[in-house]
C-alpha cells in the first residue's frame, strides 16, 4: 500500500483505535483534562520536531507524535459523545417533560415507538435535562398520527436502559446508549398531550414530509402484493414495514444488502443526474452549477432516505469525487474512503459500532481491493458473458470482504449469493431507476400509474428471485459462530491468501500457515469447552419461567406450555446462546405437568430436578409439601420459585433444607418483595433473576 498518498488511512486507523479504547475504558474514571494535556503536548512536540529536525531519518518520529495525538483525540471525542450516558440525573418517580420527536414514529403490535429529545420542566430537581428517551405510546388515533418534529408534554417515570442479562443476549442497552438513547418509558393515552408541530431541524423535517408523501403515493400505485413494503425499503430506506418472512428470504439468498439504501442506490441517482446535467460541462459557469446541483441531489436523497451510515459514506465519497473531478485533483480510492470514514466518525464516533457502517465499508474495501484481480481471472469476448462475469466478480469481492462481519451478527452464510446477485443487482438497478422516474412523475396521474406498476412488477420479480433460493439444496450454513477473535483471524487469512495468490508473494506463506494453525487451535479449544460444558441456566424472560440444563452439545428445556409453543420467542431468547455453546439438540419439557422423566444425567420427579450432582426444587405452591407427612427434611441445593401463588419461607424451611433461593422471572413484583424481605430477615442467600439477570450455575 502506498502510504505516502494515503494519509487519511493512517489518520482514520489511529483515530478509530482511540474510539475503541475509549469504550473499553468506560468502567474506569477517565481524567479528560489529562488526555487533553497529553494531546496538546504531543501535538506541540510533533510540530517542534518537524520544524527543527529536518533529517529524513527522524520523520517517523514526527509522525509518531502526530498519530499519537490523533489517537488521544479519538479517546477524547468518544468520551465527550458518551457523556450523555452519565450526565443526566433524573429523580425517581413521575417527572413532567417537554420533548420533540426526532425520528420517524414506528408502529409496533401494541404501541407507537418514538425517540423524544426531552427537557425537564422541574429545573430544581434535575441538573442536566437534555437527553433522548425511547418512548412507547399506547396505540390510539392520536399517537399513530404523531410525526417527526411534533412537540409533546408528558409525565413519566423514565428508566435507564437495562438488558435482561441472558447469556448470548444482544446488548440492547449498549446499542441504545451508543445512539445517545439512555432512558426508556411507556406512556398511556392519559400521560401525554400534543403541544405543536415545531421541528428544530427545518430541512430534515422537509425531507421527512416529502418521504411520507412519496411513501403514500408508492403504496397507492403498488399493484402487486408485498411489493410496497420492499420498494419502500429499497427506494426510501423505510424498512419498518416488511414482514419477517420476506426479510428472511433476502437473508437466506445473500441479498440483504439490496434492502439497505447504500452506495448502489446513491450511485444510481448520481449517474442519472450526471447524465441529465452533462450538457453543463461545456462552459465554466455551467461546470460549477453542475457541481452544486449534483451535491444537492446526492445529499437531498441521503436526507430523504434517513441518512443511514452506508448512505452517508456513499454521499461523502461521491462529494469528494464530484469536487475532485471538477478541479482535476488526483484521486485515490483508499484515501477517499478513509477520509469519508474519518468525517463520519468525527461527527458521531459511535458509528464504528453500527452494523451498517461496518458492512458498508467492508464491502467497498473488498470491491476496491479484490474485484479487479478476480475479474482478470477470466476473459470473455462475448459482451453478455463479460457483463455477467463483471457482476459476479463484484458480488464475490463484496461477499469475501463482508461475510465474516455478516456471520458474526446474523450467524448465516448463503451458498448461492453468487447466483442470486446475477439477477438481483440488475433488478435493483432497474427498480431504483424506475422508482426515481416514478417519484418525478408521481403528481401526474397517468404517468405515475404506469411507472408505479413497472416498479411494482420489478419488485415482484425481485421477491420471487430471492424466495426461490429456499428450494435449493444446501442453500446456506446456519447457526455459524463467529466471535470477534475468530473474525479478525479470518480477515488476516483472507489478506494473506489474497497476496499469496494474486501477487505471488511466497514469503506470505509462512504467515498464512501460522494464522491457519492459530484458527484451528482456537476452534479446537472452543469445541472442547462446548463438549465439556455443564450448566444450569434460569433465563430472565418476562412473565415466564425458563430453565435450561446444558450437557455438552445437548440441552433440556423446562418451561410452561405458552413459551414452548412460541418458537419465535424461543429463538429470540435461546438461539444466540445455543450457537455460542454449540448446542445442536434440545429436549423440551412442560414444567406445568409434573411427571417422572429422565434424559442421561437429567431427571424430573414431580417438582424435584436432578442434574449431575445438583438437586433443585421447583416451587409454585408448597401445599403438597405441607400435606405430606415426612419423617425428615428434603435436602436440595436450591429452591427455584415461580408463579403468582404466595410462598411461606418459614414453613418451607421446616420441610426443605436448601442453600439458596432462586426467584424466576415469572414471579410478580409484589411476590418478589415479600420473598426478598423474608430471605433478608432469615439470612437466606437468594438470587432474583428479574433484577440480576439470568442465573447460571456451572457444574465442573
């Protein structure tokens, strides 16, 4: 890599490392004044050395001080951005707020989801009150009509985001915090009141209003079933309407990128406008008018589609390209890409954790680096064959670069991405073009009907193209475990293999062999840990008691019939942990039906459970214990309490000897308080799943 012409690659690398380190230092007290002082000193030293020591041999010394300064600036900027997570001091109990809706409201099954930038009316109690709260409003005629820019007043008891604490669970609280959303609340219709429509960002409000209008027209002119939802996602970045089945079809086909407004979409809009404005190149004044119009088009479309990370990246890169082309500046793709990343992370350092940001940049790096060598493998004289090979080469390059990240988050790899993309990329290109023309003529009845029908038909073809993959044999690898360490190793192996195969750098072979051995060793250690794992897990699932007994790669699930019949909920709670633990077999029992069952080292006998050397008592009511005439106490390791019926801890101690009480997530709040008070009075060790997260008992 030519480092001398790519300064932003180095700058972005050190800046990103600073951001990542800052997030790891969140549990430590950071003296930000010290960081600022170090930053200033290093920057000053860098300038002094550059001024007085002009020897070529000492230039690296100057660079070292400069990039260390960039590194510290990354820590500082991330720290400043994250201050919102700790600076707000909201008192307990209902507080009156005034807030502005700062996103598009999303309708869920039972509520309307809003992000509200709030400030508190009680300034005596709150030291810093500007923050974003995630609010779920009870569905009503009033709440579903709220839009971006509306101001409301509400009284609520807001709570800091908190995870359920289940193993393998997506860290939703951190995800929200990185978006600047620290608090969550639920509001019924009596707790809030509409004030006025008064958006702070008038330009964004205008873009949101235009998008709502275009969505309405798109829905009116969509003539085929399930095409409006997909076209809304592709054309306007509104991906909240699709059902889970359609989304899953795109995931399994390896075409999920089509649903995300990205560089492809912005590029098509740019090409169309560039062609329409090409006549302006003929004059000096026209050249500058063309630059302005192209920039307005690119950023106008970016705002219209919601300013996702991939759209921001494409828009910044195209902006650099438009200006650079006009002034005949030398362009370097890597440097331009790094500069766009630096600009985005400068504004919002937490974008580094965005899946869209990571996939977008990985795909572009893959296309820049891998596409041309892959394309040069074959040469076709036939134009059609050459065109198809070009599409396939782009698809392969992007897939190689993104599959480690994609499998890390989605645990799936599509085997037919290369075949699907031969159809979906040209189709998506046509959909964007026809959709763009439709938007232009959407106010003309006859033309809007024609172009709306064309767009709807093309989306129908796209839906069928991705859905057919399900009937193919071995359409993909599911439940793929890809932790970050493994992901990094695979990227290093890809880079080493690429240089070995295409640039014949034989010396790379020894590093490649070493990396492969490290990866194999890592997989062996993980496999051994999975095979020897023996765990009892009480999951934190609101209103349900969910117990799982893990024995190697097998698991026994014990819960109530409602949870066992809800496969979607089971996947949401259990799937990630099953993937990380390598569990490939599960046996489920209904805890409401007390019976005698056994499975290897696990057995059930009424309310009593045994797993290896541990014994548990499941208790929703202790009536059967009181009625039984026992000559001696029953000895168990722990009592697991679930259900709504009251439990008398004193009488329980007369019947059972135990070391700990585990309060499951099905126990209501009033009952939790009673049990906790009794445990504290009696000095009994307890674990409240509702407050502390999942209970995990490792048996080794």
